C-alpha cells in the first residue's frame, strides 16, 4: 500500500467540499476543515477546542452521546439525513459517516466524521415528488372535468330547451339554473387548465360583481370567527380577465387570510380605480385595484420576499403545497396585472392587485341563438358518442335545425354515406380519430368534427369543446360542412 505524505493528506482533508471533523472520544473538536466552515459558518479557530454538542441541534445531544459510545467501542456510525443549522440559522441537512481512529496498538483514541451537505439534493427530490403528485392530480382533474363537461352539456342545453316553453317565475328559475351551469362550466375549465396548463381565455368582467358574489359565498365557508367585509367602490369597474380565475384569486387570498387568524379577525375585500404614475409597477394609466387585507399574524420581510415562489409555504406539509400564491401571481401577470403585498408581524397583511381596465360594453353580452346561416338543409350527419344523454342531445339539436342524423355509441362500420361525422374523441371501444380514418378510407374527404371534454386533444381536425350550447354546435357544424353539401340540397 502506498503511504501518502502527511502534507498531502492534510491538503486533501482541507480542500474537501465535505465537512471533515475530528474529535476526542469525549467530543472535543480537534479538526475542522474548510468544508465544515462553509457548511456550518464557523471558522476553525472558533470551533477547535469546543464540544461537538455546541454545533448540533439541542434535540440531537442524546443521539450524539450514543454515537460516541458506539465509536469508542470500535463501531462505525452512518446517518443518512441529519438536521443541522448554519450559523445564520438556516436549516441544513447532512449525511454523516463517522469512523473510529485507532493508534498503533489498535486502541480507539479519536473519531473522524465526514458530513455532506444534501440540503439542495433533498429539496430537488421533494420538488420532484410534489411535481409528480401534481401531475397525478392533473390527470385526475382532467378526467373529472371531462365527465362534468358531459353533464354540463346536458344541463345547459335542456335548460335552453325549457326556456322556450316556460315563462314567468319558471323562466326566472331556469335562468338561475343556466347561470349556475355557466359558472360550473368555468370551474371545470379551471380544472382542465390545472391539468394541462392551457392559456387563460379572458373577457370583460365586472370586478365589483365578482367581489360581491365571492364575498357572499366565502362568508359562509371561512368560519364563524372570521368577519368578511366587502367594500366595492361606486360605479362599474370592467376589467379584462377570466371570471373563474378571479374567483380562484379571491378564494386563495381569503383562505390564506383565514389561516393567518386562528383566533378570528376581519378580512376586507375592497375595489377602487387607481392612477399609476411613471414610476409605478405597470405602465402609466388607470387601473382597477383590488385589495384583500386581514388582521392576522402578518409575516416577516424574509417570508414576504419569498411569498410568490413555487413550493414555498409556511404551512405544515399536509396543509399547503406552496402553489396557491404562485398560481395567483401567475394568473395576474398573465393578464398584464400586478400584485404587491404589505405585511407587519402582529398587525396583518394587505395584498394589492392591479388589473387592466376594459372598455365597458353598453349592453351585457347575451347568449346567442342559432344563426340562420347555421341551419341545416337535410344533410345526413353521423353522431358517434358513447354517453347516451349527450348523444341524444346532439341528435335533437341537429334534427330541430334542419339536419338528418344517424346515431351510434361505437364504430358504425364503413357503410355510412353521410355528409359529416361528429364523434367524441374518446370512446369506450376505440377512438373518434380511428372511426374517422376508417370512414375516410371508403369516403375520401369526409368532413369530421370531434367533440371533447378535454382541452388538449391531439388531432388536426376541428374540436368542439364540451360543454357546448346549441348555437356553438350549429356554428361548428356549419364551419366544417363544405359549401357543396349545403348548396346542393
């Protein structure tokens, strides 16, 4: 065996990126290399001659004594994950391998430890596990949203069918049902956005209306000890945003405020118009400002500076993913807005959100009815859908607007001579694209329109997103059918 010179051994120990620490059997430190200085923040001059227990967490002293006893008996000690602390208080996670040191007679006279900083490695592993868990949740959310979109297509359209036959109080009740279905449609869109991370669809939204309705809902769910106060400003504040995403922002911020007030308190939602100057966080101009403030525990400057980082949370692991505020931040930035926060420990926190104003339309948008140009002229349409109620709905809409139909729940074979194929993308016994491919082998150029409750579909053909209204279905059909079918009838 080649024996290295003492100077070389000393250089190797000193230049190691791991902490190499030697001590007597009673725990007095005799060696503290540069790696130990970096990991723990204490210089060799400060550490030498002191006891090991001064550099570990108080709760680890008993484990240290047990390890020293094992080492004195000639055993090795290996610990995969040991919590430690840097001099500045930062948590450090290390792996530890400690060996007994023997003299020329074989007696154990000291111990030597190699300690490796695995803090970043463990953080990456944790984030990877969280990402995998979120991916699984995304798949689950997408499946749930797909099923809900089938149900919502039925609710929306049959409510429209009834609206043509009902008047008075019944019509008002149906309008409430349809409004609730539209809100549910937006919520399932959020699930699909979470599952697939698709771009947000924005529209003109009345901010005061969003805050008032959210306040009514959240005040019943955040607990009796929390008072929720809404103070919308006078007049209308039209903003360019996504209604479902605004609800999501308010839900996240109000829930965070509730959690910061375990003994109760006040949450306030307020809106106003704000003028931003040249040195503001956004280009100069007028913006809508939404404030969410609480009388909770507040937060330190260190927490505030990391508040919008993904996976950063001050909540226990089983109560928070660290994604709520980072999602809020992303939503606001995506529509050209800005979010800031002021907080004082023991006093409370205020989030201030700026959103771009939109031109306020003179009349609120209404649900369009079927366009005269979208009516059929006897074209035969094949409808393939394995959800019976959705298939019956599509068939009814088409027949009531001038089309003939042939319907099936699975692949109908290649004998159909039709002007258009409408098929769900996902079928129990196959897929819509596979059905289209087989039919086109016999009928080249057959127009195809797919339906799907998922937002992300791998096809170049037109896709009608569920849930859809009668007007949306008819417009999609008219857009797919070539002129030769409509003009020749």
